[in-house]
C-alpha cells in the first residue's frame, strides 16, 4: 500500500514466460520482487523433537534458501528493463533475524554465507517486512522526485507552447490591425468622395448640404 497505483505490477510476466510476484517500476528501471519463500522447513526445525533429524532439516532449510535466492536472481533481466538487483521477501522478522545471526531454531546454521552469496554473487537483496518497507520508502522518494521532474518538464513544455501561441496571436492581431487601417483609409476616402458628390448635388439643386461624412480614426498599432 506504500507505492502509488501504476508504480508496480503484481504477477508480472516477462516476454520469456517467467513470472515474478511483483515488479516495482522506477525511472531508472524495474525492480523484481520474489515472495515465494516457504516457511515449512523452518517451522519443522522449530518444532523438532527428534534431534537425529536436525542435520537433515538444517540442510533442507539451507537448500530451500539457496533455491529461492537462485530463483529470485533469474528475474534480474536488464535487457527487459530491470535493474541489476532484485528483492527476495521473507515474510517473517524472526527468520530474517535468524539468518543474520546464523541461528535457526536452537542451533547455529551457516546462513550468513548464503546472505553474502545472495548479495555478492546473485545480486539478490533479502528483505523482511520492516527492511522492505525501508527500501520501499527509498524507492518512493525516487518516484516522487521523478514526478516532480516530469511535472517540471510538463510545465516547461506547456509554457513554451503558450508562448508560441501568444506570439502567433500577436502576429495575427498586427495583421488584423494593418488590414483594419487599410479599410479605414478606404472608408474615409470613400466618404470624402461622397462629400464631393453631395456638394455637386447642392450646387445643382441649390439646396442644403444633406450628407455629413463621419470620419473614422485609424486603429492604434504598437510599434
């Protein structure tokens, strides 16, 4: 719920058919998120009664973890728009803590090496609910910065377009003013001629002047 709509896809399918649980969309590239971590073998270790089964369960747990790391890594596809890393989500803070301190259940299991393997060799970042939220905040800040940047670009584009339209408007208004000035000149000249005709009529009929021409002013044009 932290990311805005449109900034992620759930059950995203790549062109090659691989489907990742989630894909976070960012300006610089997309981040795959795998959340299919199984708790079964971890729970078996916690519930273990028969100590003779411990080595077997520890091995299965480590194999599960490595399998999930490798599975997550296959979603890193730069040619298809992803960044050079992926998140592997573990839905339990307890398991995440156990992985960090190399303790699973009541015994030590070398899981820290797998975390290093995930990050250094497979470019997979293992996250818990809390650490994933922190990573998402970082991504969210990047998205906000991207929106601001895109917003600024959009404003700049619209202002430039407005400027072009205003210049075109001013140009047409000047042309209109010039045309009106010519029209007024023709009008005033025509009325002068009409005045002459009126004088001729007055002389012929010995009557009074009947037409009073109305002279128009030219429109004022800014230089």
